[in-house]
């Protein structure tokens, strides 16, 4: 995959940002999206590699923005070899539940976490078919293990199911599909309450790069990465 192009949504911080930096270090061309123009500019300035890094303002839950991000990436770099649906959202009232949370805060999470990967798949699959590329969906251990009345978990269960039904569609078209499900990871997700044993984002980024680096004809479908000490 060295020298090829990868688009990562929601990549101005956390797992997405570490993945972008790792790919750039290994010779890839990388396009990243983010909703916050200031954060995106800061990421581009500090990361460097202006000849191989493209920043695009886009909301992963917005169809015209997602379609435009894919189109611009292909126009800028000439092709698309992989797309990583990394953008994720958690409401301000987390970890309150479906029973006692604020329903007015839920829509952005559901749209970003569930609609977002589907929009990226729709926009990217034709390009990935032409390059024999790969679609990576970032799920969660919360999408493999239930917890009581947890809507965030339900959105990640949706991603788990989407990865498999996309794989069934994509495999006959020469496209690989990988679900990467991290456990507790030290990102802004935890809003300051990071468990002491949480993973740093770097090992998760390594796993994503491992999936992207598979040779032609290999479809690596499911990768789960937890920190030692996480019982669930």
C-alpha cells in the first residue's frame, strides 16, 4: 500500500490522527476530514508532509460533504485505495442511559456513528472497486458486548452488522472490508475519565495500518484490540 491513497474521516485527533501520521511515515498519501476548521488546520500544520496530506472540512453524517470529500481526494491524488470510517460521536450526557439520558442529544451520535459509515461506503466503493482497495470501519468492543440501555453501544452494534453485510457485497467486487473494534482507548471519548489501563491510540492505529497493508487477495475481516485489564 505504500504510495497509495487513504481517506480517514474524523482524523484531527485520537485514533484517526495517529493513523494518519503513521501512514504518512510509511509513505502513503492521506486525506483527512474534520468538522472544526481550526482543529483541522492545526493538525495539518503540526503533521507536515504537505505534498502527501490533504485536509477537508466535512461532517461525516452529511451526504454532500462526504461525497465531496471522496471526490476531492480522488481529484487531488488520482485514486482512492482505502477509506477508513473513523468519525465517531458520544453525547454530552454519556454514560447516562436510554432510560435516563436526554433524547435531544442523541441524534448527532446516531447519525455520525451509523449513517456516517454508510455514506462513506456509498461514496467510496466505486473507487475502491477500481483499485481493488479496502474499506475499514472503526467499531468498538461496545459493539460486541452489550451493556444496560446503552445507545452508544447500540450504534456500534450497527457498525458491526454493517461491516459484515458490506463485506458480503464488496467481496465479489474485489474490495476488502475490515472491522476494527478497539476496547478502552485514551481519547477525548472519555472526557477526562480515562481508565488507568486504557490503550493509547498508537496500538489501535497500528492495527488499522496492519489491515491496510494486507496483500491483494487477502480479506482480513475482524480485528479486536483491548488493553490488558479490561474484563469486558
